[in-house]
């Protein structure tokens, strides 16, 4: 596992234990807009408004990260509502230089996607570009769950575009991503089977619907029961074990997911931090309007970069950020957020051993 993160394990663990010597995050999420044409049953982010950061502002922020982040997720809302999305990706690629850029996609603004995605594929060369299509059901059922008529057919069109791009750009990875909610938990096996057949992805992943401040879902009844979730992800784990990907990034994601599914299930059942959380140490979230969060579940501002000369470390090492980290270290919260869980698993010694064994294909 040749990730720069592994060379920093001792530093992150020591900082977590002592509250001192905090470094910059290796796992960064950059949300570029809250705007979204979807009206999903599991997400109300479209109701939020923000004065989005401009490319000029990102060009001031990204160099202050010191090229530490290894994994950068560019999220929304619907990122493709921004015509300057290729420039945002270019800035991430050249100023942060991550190994992996993850771009979730709902496929709705299809004409814009067909215009911008080839540019994004070209500008991201040198990193792995993971394009994760959001597929929460099949056919009309997907459209109903996502509140977007015609969405599923548009996703199929976008998948074909990505397969075409992969012929020219070998760094492009096609993924399919499903949010497991109370609305689809009993159909996950069929959704996974049909999604693999129709989209032909390099990887298939799923995470559990959550109550997040970022998504405006704190009062929504969307999560599956722990038992239903366990049964759904047991199928996904068995599917991974019997059909391992040969693509290195997809295989890494699968190896992490095998452990994440068990971790998330236990968190849902016990409602506690099962392993230490490194949100605020190894992972961070930059909101569309410049607010910096330790995580998107709590979405508590550590400070707005616009107020601090766009200097990420100033906010990251400030007193509000230290207070957030202190609360996380003392287990004030617990959640199954998949993105943060990746770094948590790699920074937990027993979990790292299991992930490494998964990667090697050991039983």
C-alpha cells in the first residue's frame, strides 16, 4: 500500500493522543456548491445557500496545504452546475498534487457533463480520477428516490461517456455508489447486481444514509435498522470476496470497504466510536463558502478561510479547531461517515492489518 499516509501514521497517532503536533490532513473534501437539481429523499442539501468560493480563492487556499492531502474528494450539491469545475480540478491537481481525486456524480446535467468531463479527465492526468456514479435504485425507482425524472437513463449515458474516456485516459476509474437507506435496504443485492451489469463499473461501493448537518437531514427518518444494514452489506462483502478487482485503486477501495461495512454496522448498533476518529487530524472538509469543518456530519465551522487570508493552517491550528479535536478525542460523537472512516481504518493498527490482508487477497 504505497500511500504517503502510511509514512505519517506515528505522527497522526501521537497528535491524537496528546493534542499537540497536529499536521495537515491527508484526506480532504472540497465541496464546491450546495446547489443541486436532485430532490433526494435522503438529502436536503439543495435547500442551503452559499456564496461559493471562486477559482481565484481556491488558488490562494490550495498552496497553503503544502501538498499533504493524498485523497481529495470534490463534492456538492451537483459540482457540474459550476462551469469552472475543470479549473477547480486543475488547481487541485497542480497545487495539491493528490494521488487520488474522487468526483461523485448524479449525472443530471448531462449536456454540461459531456462538455466538462473530457476536460477534467485531461487536466487530472497524473492522479487517479475516480468517477463515482450515484445509483440508489434501478430504473424508475431510482428516479423516484432521487426526485429526478429521467435520472437513471442519464446515468447510463454518462457511464458510456466514462467508458469512452477510459480508452484515452487510463487514470480514470468508474465507480458506482449507493446510499443504503430505509427506502432501498431490502433491495441492495438486486441493485448491486443490476448496477454492475448495466454500468460495468471498476468498483461498487455503498454507505449508510446518515443524519448530517451538512445535508440538512438531522431530523429525517432515513437510516435503515442496524439489522437490515448488516444483512445488506453482508451480501456486498461476499460479492467483493468472490470477485476481486484487478484495478489497483478499485482493489484498495474494496479492501477498505470490507472493513468499513463491519465498522459502520457496529457504530449503528452501539452508537459509539468503535475505533478512534481522526476527523480534525487526518481528514477535513472545506465548505463551499470557505468555512472549514473537521467533518461534514457535525459541520461545525473551525473558521472561515476568507477571514484568515485564505490560509488553511491558520484556521486548522486555531483554538476552535483544537476544541473540536478535543471533543472528538473524548468520543463526544460517533458516526459511520465513509470518507473519514477510510483514514480511521488506516490509523487503527488492527484494522490496518485487516485492510492490508484484504489488499493482498488473503483469507
